[in-house]
């Protein structure tokens, strides 16, 4: 009979492994990992593992899985191997030699820790956007008044503050200039700070 095809695996399909501390510290705002899973590596003495992989900053991206020697159905193209036998592959230090770490643990039965590359990309984007613009998340039972910037929502504007909106049309051939009213507002604002 044909083998079943697993395009995505979620934590509901298998028992999810515990999130390693180094992964939790790397992505502190990520509370759950839907695709975090582990499986044993199958290695044949003659065929090897039958994996087509490329190194990335987060581990080894699995591009393909050969039919032989056959890997666990949890290991799919599009996954990233982030650890092998408890040794992380996700670079934490600039001088980490991922190939040496992977090679030293590469054997039949080595436990692989996997994440979907899609979920990993989303976590990276989320982390980078939080670093650029840290947003304060409110706990479920917290009161809005407890937020550090709550008073900013209700304070009165000072006489040097003015509502401001800048609209910039986007396009290659677009040229823009301020209308007379906006130009006057801008000159007034600049006069206040000089």
C-alpha cells in the first residue's frame, strides 16, 4: 500500500517535546510551538540518512527526504532540524560550527528536534518586530492601568504638541509637495523647536 503523506504535523498529532531553555530564551515572546516535535534519525551504513539539507542560522533546513533508508514520517521537507541528541544547532554564538556539532552526533537513532521552517520564520519576524517596536503585552488578568504607558493615553497635550499626519504618495514618477496649510503648520512647528 502507498505510504501516507504528511504535509504538516501539529502538536495535536504527536506528543510535543518540552521546549528547551535555549529555544525559550531565544524567542521569549513565543509561548507555544505548534510544530515542535522530535523523532529518531534513521541512518543506513551504505545509504546514509537520505536527507537533502542546507545549513541555516537556525539549524539544518530539510529540502528533501529520500525514500531509502526512509525517515520517520514526522521528518518532512520544509522542516528545520534545530537540535540533534540534545545539542542545539540554532546558532547562539557567531563562531559556532554547526557542521561539527551535527557530525559529532550523526548516528542511527539520534534524536532530532524539529520545527516547521514556516513557524520558525514567523517567530523570527515576530521577535525582530518586537525588538524594533517593543509592544507591551497585557496579562489576561491585568488591569490596563498597570501598563507603563497607560497615563499617556489620558494626559492633556502640551501647548507645543500638535496633531500631525504626513501623507506621502508612493510611486516612481510621483512628485509631491505640501499644500499651503500643511506648509504653514510645518513652519510653525519648526519655529517652536528652533
